[in-house]
């Protein structure tokens, strides 16, 4: 393809104009898009709720189990009464 043929092809494509879209397609697209937004919003809210519940459960566990405290030694009895 030489330069003049390419230019003619480009002119032909540009003169065609925008493609025609079916009239009922817009309603379907809006409906599908709003459904996707609702699902994403619901999923995001559920994820935040799960994160909050997990953090509350961790805090409650940490306050009751106190994993940072060293357990008492059970290998030797306490010294007393000397």
C-alpha cells in the first residue's frame, strides 16, 4: 500500500462518521452499569464489615488471652520458708 492509497483509506474511514448505536442499547447499558455499581458498593461494605468484625474479635481475644504476658513457670516450685 503506497501513501496515496493509505490517505484515501483514512479519508474514507473519517467520512463514514460515527457508527450507529441501537436505541435500546442505552437503557441496557445504564441498567447493567447501575447493577454493577450496587454490587461493588455492597461488596465493599461487606468487606469493611468483615474487617471491623475481625479487628474487634482480635482485640477481644488479645484482652482475654494476654499473649504478651509470659506464662508462669511450672518446672520449679516457688522458693519460700527458708
